[in-house]
């Protein structure tokens, strides 16, 4: 899906209004970049509109974007990423959620990313990542190589390994503090239960494409 | 090429009709050499390429007419070349499958056309033309075993002087050269081949029989010989097949495939044609590749075999310890190319019962101890193969004798190292972990718990996706990776392979995780070697290109660890690693791009440069790498980094410079890049390691005169002198004293050192220091002693006694410096008294017997001032029993420096009449005369001085004349060295007292040369020259007078 084709304009005045409204949101983007992102958002929306969607990007639309723009593949994780983006749990990504989410995606600080990843990994809202959740997230992580072995057994062991590594308070589940501490100690553990951040190359690609294209348009 | 083809090439049915060339590695090598020869023939020898063969080479080709391009006339199934011979025959003719070619030009074109069928075509051609030389040049040139008339034939032909014949001869010569090349190469090939022998095969078979039978746990269903009869030599093959190296035939029935009929031959194991039912005859033809032994073969053929084999491993292992002695007597471990066999041999264990009980326990011990070693062996082999071109081993005998096997394998190993390293390595090379044997105790019974945990993690590395892999990698780092148990456990469970494979993936997290582990465990020398064997270095070098700085750093750091031995350093260079590492140095300068802000695993640019420098430091221990660093523009970058203030960056940078400063180019560049200034600055750093390397670098660079001045100008002498006071860190002390030594070669520096009271401190360091320090301290004192003032200082602070005490040492470098220092001290009469009292002269004298020429020469030089300044020198010299004879005999030495020094000593000895008489009796005159024909100015000077001294006794003057010393001496006057002139003129003056010598001088044109010398500003020379001329003149007058009276 070419991004350029999606860049159809919205009313310039509306755009300014939306952006000014968003400027209070804590992001790493400047005014211009924000405009580009909002514009992009509306072009995605517009495409969605044909299917009668109004309030924002819905789950499938967003997953499409994650897949085609950021190269994510894992369905389960994409759903979780949607969950993390959709802060008000209304099953739609608003412009604000869009810009804030992308801010972490593209320019998030380490702390922001830790927080974001944790949000992706914990679902049921009790403030912990439980062993069952870990099991769920890791269940596809082993290639089936031998018939004899029980695949679940291997995953269980893997969960144990991860827990041993990260569960500092030994309560059998991961609190945010556990997670943060482990990740700070070893940055590799940031995406420990599956990739939920786009690869650097994809980010660079996205930034150059989105920002440059729109800048050019403005100059025209 | 005839000889090589008949003798070396392995024909299937050797000697009968049209055999076929088997595709063995040896034959392939021969064919490839021939192809190379033919392909380049038309380029190298264009005239000879047109030569038309006596008879065309004919064979059945697989080439299609359509494959022929321009230059050929294609019509249907026939192809003709446009090129024709004189009588109109096409030089290449293809009709159907038959092809006829009659010139080298066409042959090489054909090979170009054949492309990937080259090998096949050449093979077909040679099979059809068993002696191509005959066809090419005619019957006269055929290969006749045992005689070689070719040179004689050439002589005959030479006379004829016919163009055609000339070309023919040239081709014949070229073919002979090729023949030699092929033979040599095949010799090397043969010598590298691992040969099986009957006892090894027998042991393997016996062992496998033990574990064969029905049931799931056995390795094979059955294994049997085809013949029950065993010859005395252990072979079961019929004698006429033994001639082909075949040992026995086996019928093997694995669990998972049909029974296979095998041939075990000295070359290896392969499938044969099987038994033909009616005749019970075996079809001996080879039907498969050759495997190096039975187990390897079966592993390859039967999955079940290798699986069950690994389950049996424990039991194989069990017997090992007990059988160790037996093992040695049966086969030397070294000789057997792979370890499984070695342990197979063990199987004839008396503890069979126990083994059978234990055999059902699955265990990984086998895997752990055998597989990596096996890999290593095979890697070693492949390395050996690579070295074919440079090895010059004698062909290997097939004898199973253990001693022969041992020497062969060791010589093989040596030759594999030889390739380029022996010449390319610098002196600073540490031999450290070159081919160090595996220390692991064998058959260890208890594996630590870490072992099993690591094994589990490796399982996840192997079978997990990136998420699982990252978890496993992170978890693995929780182990104490600096501990050898963990390091080896990772290797033994096959973790290294996986870690290296991960480097080749796209996932950045996996790469980082893997490198973090590799970086830690590569501190272990065995791990380093395994990493290199597994091809890890090229991948890491590739990673240096990655945009991720963290990755770059980790890769560079790991390379820094791994490149601790030659082969690794060479690999880094050969994969272009040096250039990339040098590029890393540039990082410290470039600005951080804002784009990289979101890079998760942030690393500072300085860190990248530091890691690059670290890796370069390791790599710079090889000569060729130093050169590569320089060529990649490393020196200016290093110079720039040297200005940085990061201590941990400075250490590798200075370390690299210090390592490289052994090269002339570098020293020049170091001077040019103003590096000395910064080295001096860092001498005052807080960091001891940094100080050490800076001092070391100065030590290396101060070989150069200008650099010595630079060190002074930048104020480097003071910190150096100050560092002398701290003697706890011996490495640093050695480096600092070394730097002082080299700097002290310059007089102005010595004055400075005196100001800083360094000489007193140095004297204090003459005792209780390790030899590395002593060598430098004494060297520095030796330089300082060149000045009178310092000699006094040394005496005053009691330095002479410890110096003389050091004369009894054994360290060659130390002795050279000590003798020099003692000699320098002895120029002071007061010092000399002390030396004499301490019996120093006798100690010096006995050093004349030292085996090292440097020590001898240095001792002889030191003796000169001693004799000169000692009281009653003559008496003292005579008191050394046999001393004078020893000195005179040293004139037989080959070493110029020794000769010059001994001549100088003789000059001093001869000042005493009595001693002169003694050395004359020992034959000093003929020995000195023999040396006269030399071009070495230093030797000339001292020789002339010695001769002039020795003239003072008896009829020595006449004797020198008789031994023909006069004429060469006259030639010395043509030398450019005025010292030589002076000494020579004096000698000639002494010799001219004898009339015959005057005649010789006159005949050799001495007068004119001496006349020039009379005009010299040097008064001694003037006087001697004039005296000599007057003697000659007087003789002439006397003769004239006699004539007329």
C-alpha cells in the first residue's frame, strides 16, 4: 500500500484545528510533523469511510496499517498493540491516540517504550503479567521439531526461564516494577514476549516517506 | 605429464587397456592443474599454441555442436574449426560424438567453450589418450619409465636449429614442467591423505559388531566380512586387490536401509558394486564417494545409526580410562584422524559386562566430548587442504607404525601454519594459544548442573523463534560466562554453532544477544579456536558494516578477543576486517545523527571507536595486519584518537601504536603525525596500563634518532625518570626503563637524565628486578656510561659491583648489555680498579666462550678498555689460563662483529711484549692474514690496528708478507672511512720495515694512495703515510745504489 496514494488532503483549516488541539498531547513531534501525521490519519480514515467507519481507525484497519506499514506479522501481538494504542478502550484509534502511539513507535524514549511494551503484554488489567499470559504469548515461539516432546512442556519451561530472569520479587508473575528493572538491566528484554515495536528500518522508512512527502506538498 | 599420469593418477584398472580416471580428489587436482595449463597456454605461448600435433587427440565428447561459437563452421552434427593446418586439415573436427583436436590453441578454446564441463572433457580426453605426449610430439617423446633421454634429445635437436623443431622442443619442455608440477602437487596430496590401516578397520568392525543385532537400541542390524580368511597383514581382500590398497569387504545392514556392500581401503571406505550372486564375486568398482572411515560412512548413510550411536556413547566412554594404556599401544591418538575411532578402539575392553549394563543409559557425554573435537579435526583437515600449495611434505608411508604417524602429523601441522605466518608475524607475536591441546580431562564423571541448564537453553536457541531465542540468550548471560565450565559447556552442547548462526540472521536482538555471549566466552582460548573453526570471524567482520553502533561495538570487541592467535588474525584480514575496523576509528569524529535517537540500544560513538581500536590492537600483532592498518589509513585516525581524554580509549590506541611501532613505516608516520607529543602527555596519566603502553611505544619509536629528540623536546624525559621510582608494577617498569634506555642513546637526553637523578635510580634497580627490567636498566646505564661524568656517578653510588655480578647470568640480551656497560665503566681507571678487584675481567673473558656471537663480541669489546686501563694488564692477561689461545681461536669465527671485536682485543693484548710473543706462538699472524680480504670497514680498521701491533714482534712483519696480508691492506686505502685509512697507514708503515713488503706495496700502487694521505689533516695518518713512503723510497734508492755500484 503506497503511502503517497493515501495522502489525500483534508480541509486545511480543519487540519490546523485538529493539530492545535493535539499540540497539548505529549509527543515528540513538531507542528509540521504532527500535521503530516494527522493528514495521514485522515487519509486512512477516508479509506475506512467507504466502509462506513467514522469514529477513528478500527481494529482491522489499524492492523492493516501495522502490517503493511510497520511490517508486523503476529496477529495476536497486533491485537495487543491495538489495545495499547486504544487507551480509552473504545475499540477505535482516535487522532490523539494515533499521534501519541506513533510518538512512542518512532521516537519514544527508553522509559516510554518500557511502559508501552508492558501495556502490550498485560491484558486482563490486574497489573501483572501472569504465567498464563506469558504462556499464551510464547505458545508459538517454538518450532515443532520433534514429535515425541510435548510442545506445551517446552513452552512452560520457557516461561519458567523468563520468569526466573525477570521476576525479582519471586511472586510468580511480572509486575511493572519487575519488568522495568529487568529491561533496564538488559535492554534486550524489552520485547521479551514478542515484537511489538516496529523495526528501526521500518521507522526510518516511514518517517522519510511521510514527512518528506507532505513537506514537499506544502512547499508546492 | 606422462609420468604424472601413469604413476600418480589413480586409474581404476591400473595398467589394463583403457581404464577410467576415477574422480578422486587427487585426480581432480591433477585434472584441474592440466586444465589450468591448457587454458592459459594460448595466452602465454601464442607461437607454440599454433603447433600442430603429430596426431590429433581423439575422444568422445559430450559437447553439442550448438555450443561452438564463432571461429567454427557448424553443419549438422559436424563442426570444423576455421583454423586449418598447413595441409588443409581443420585443427578441430567434431563429428557426432568424436572429436579430434590437433593444437593447443584449439584445446584451450575448447576448454573455454566447455565451461563447467571442462573437467569432464579433460578427463575423457586423457582417458582416451593415455599418453598424450606421444600424440602431440611423436613417439620419440613417449614416457619411458626409468629413463629420461629428453635432455640428450634436446642436445641433438639443438644442432639442427630448425624452427619447427624448436617449437617442438619448447612444448616438450613445457610439458615436462607441467609433469613436474603435477607430480609435486600429487605428492603433497597423497601425503595429506589419511590412510586407514587393517588394525583400525578391524577394531571398528569388532566394535560395531558388539552393538549390532536385532532391536531398537543397536546401531546396526548386522555387519560382516565377506571373507573369513585373514591374511597375515590383517587384510581380508585377495592379494590382487590388496595391490590397490583394499583391506577388506563388508556387508552392512543398517536398520533403516538395505544392506550395503562396502570396500575398506587405505584411502577410505566406499560402496562397491556388491556381490554378484552366481559367481560369489565381488564387483570391486567404486560406486560412491570415499569416506574417511567406517563410522563416518555409516553416519552419513543411516540416520538410525547416528542416532543410536549417540545413545551408545556413554558406554564407549566408560571403558576409556581403563583402556588408555592399551590405546596407546594400539594406535597413537595423534595418528587417527578422528576421535570416535580412537574411542572405538577402546571397545575391546575387559569391562565389557559393565559396559553392557550402562550402554542403555542415554547420555550426552559422548556428544560433549567427542563431537566438537571431531569438528575441530575436520576443520584442521580442511585447513591442511588449503595449505597444499605450500606444503613440501614427503609422501606419507602407509605404515601403521606409531612413531611415523606421529612425526607426520606433527610435520603436517607445522606445514599448515607455515603458509604465510612464519614470515608475516612480528617479533612481538605471542605464541600464546597456537594449537594448544585440549586440556579437558577425559571421562569426567560429574558434570556440573550448569551444564544441563545451558544445554536446555541451547535447545531453545535452536528450536525457538526470535522471541524464545532472545529469552534464552538473556538467560544464558546469567551464568558466569567467565568460568571455564560454562564456556566449555556452551561449546560442548553445540551452542557455539547456534550462536554463530544467529549472527547470520536478520534479527538485531538475536545478534546482539549472541555477540554479548560470544564476547564473554571468547576469553577462553579453546572457544576462540572453535569460533574460528566454525567460520565465525567472517560473519563478525560483516556485522561491522551494520548501521547499529551497538552491534558494531560488540562485533569489534569479540573480534578483539578472538584475534588472539595467528590464524584468526589472518582470517580477519582476509575478509577485509582491518579496513572496517579502521573505519570504526573514524566514528569518534562524526556527529551523532538525530535519526539514531530512537535507536533502542544506544551506544556512544566514542565507544565504537574504542572497540575498533581494541580489535585493531589484537590484530596488530601480525605483521601483515600492521601493514593493512597502515594502508587503510589507520595511523592518522589513531593519532587523532590519541588526543582524546578517554582513558579506556587511549589504552587500545596506544597499545596498537606500540605494537605497530616495530615497523619502520610506522615509526616514520608516528613522527610525522606528532604522535610522540601525545604519548609523552599520557605518560603523566593516572592509569598505569596507559603509562605502560606509552612508555612501550616510546621504547619502540626511540630507535629513531629524531624521535629521541622529540621525546626530550616534549618534556618526556622527566615523567619517564619520575616513573622509575615506582617499582611495584614490573610490566610498567620494564616499559619505562626500556624507553629510558632507547632515549639515552642521545647525549642530550643523558644530560637531562642526570639532571633528574635518573642514573642513581637506575643503579638502584640493578638488584632484585626481573630480567625484562634488568636488560633495559643495564642497557640504559651502558648508554649513560659513555660520558665520563656518569661513570663517576655510577661508581659513587656503588653500581659497579651489581653490574659485575650480572656478568654470570645466562640471558643473552642481558649479557650483551651488561658487558657493554661494564666495558664503558672500565674506561675510567678508578672504575677499572674496582672491576679488577671483583674479578670482572675474568668473568668477561669467560663470556668469550658464550655460544651467542653477540655476547662474544660484546665481551671482547668490553675487554679492550679493561686491558687498556688495568694496572699490570700484561700480567693480568697472562694469568687467565688458556685465555690467549681462546682469543686467538676466536679469529676463526664467521661473525664480522666478533672478528672486529677480537681484533680490537688483540690490539690491546699485543701491547704487552710477552703476551704478543704468546699469541704469535698461537698463530695469530696467519689467522689475521686470512681475514685481510674483507670489505667490512669496521673489521678492516681493527684488523689493520691488530696487524700493526703484531708487527712489533720477531719476524712477524715478514710473516705477514708471506701470508699475503700486504696487498689487501693496500686496498684498504681506497676505503671511504678515515679510521680505516689511519689504521691501515700505520700497519703499512710497520710492514714497510721489511723490504719484500715494500715491493708488494709498490706493486699494488700504494705510493700514490699514500701520497694523497700525506695531505690529510689527521696528523697520525700523515705521519704513518709519510713514514711508509720514506721506507719504500729508501729501499728504491738502495736498490738503485746497488745497481750502479
